[in-house]
């Protein structure tokens, strides 16, 4: 996130910015569902061995599972979500000289636009250095009971569009990796294991290769990809 902060202060993306994004150490993944010159869609799915209420309560406390390396302050303990429409997924920037002094600032990562316990959390906002461009992002996290209520499926979808100074095909894999890392941490916090999230179009005829997301779990209707749609393969 220190690299993200430097990019933001420069005011945008460049060839160097793309190189930095590629070297953030996020896990390789092939989970970009759609990508084009207008934007991209990232999806991740995980199943955890807790009921939806426990999963929901943990989800709303990002300080306990978000990676500190992907914060502006360097400490996930400074993160919080105000669980109401208009509420902020925010971060406090403490005073580095005296932690007990007034914070030096704060960051709004996203804003809650839809929340329904314990089923759906939807927030809007451009994460990380995407803040510096005219980019819009919608993050939907949906919970669904499984195995008679003993387990929970957690589906994350991030839809990004708008004007960006770097090409979306290159940004998509970096954002996918960063969000995949957060889903891994959430799953580990809840005692589950991270799974490959969503098959790419070229894998659709090989259902054994990656687990499918059941249609009833998806928060949005899925459209088949266009024949000329660009695709990203994980690094």
C-alpha cells in the first residue's frame, strides 16, 4: 500500500505505476470474470464453516481480516465499516509522532449503498490508487447459507468502470489479486479455505477444472461474454 500511496500522490498511473502494481506480491489468480476497454469485473467465492450470522459479524469488522499491507496507515486496526446506508468504510490516519494525539487525517475507501443483514453488503468506491482517476467501483458481498445452515458461501464481486489513465486489462489482474488476498484472509479468519472463484470463459466447458458459482448465489444476472471480449489470465 505504500506503493499505492506514492502513486496517488503523483496523481495518476503511468508505465511505472503498472509495474509497481505487478510487483505487489499479491497471489496469482485467474479470477477476472470480464474485462474490456470500458472496465472489468472481478469475482471471488469462498465457503466457510460458520453460519451466516457469524460470517456477517466478521465481515463488518475489517480490522480483523483486511491485510495491513493494503492500508494507507499500515495497520488494519484503523479500518471500520459503519453498517448503514451512507455509512463509511473508512480508515483513520493516526499521528505518527504521538498515537494519542488527534489523527493526521482519514480515508474513505467506500460508502455503503445497500445493506441487508445477514445477506448483502454493497459499497461504492474506487479502491487504492484508483481514487486518483475518474473511476467508479461497486463492491457487492453476498452471503448464502449452505449445508443446512452450518456453512456459508461468501461471494465478492467488484465492478469497475469510468476513466482510468492505465489500460483496464492490466489493472484488472492487479485488483483481482489484491481482493483475492482479502478474501483469503476473511476465509482464514472464519476457519475456511480459499477456493478458485470463477471460471474464465475458455474454461466453461471444463467444469471439473474450477468450481462453479451456483446461479442462485449471484447477486446480478450474468451475460455471456462477447466473442471479441479481451481476457486476462492470472500471472
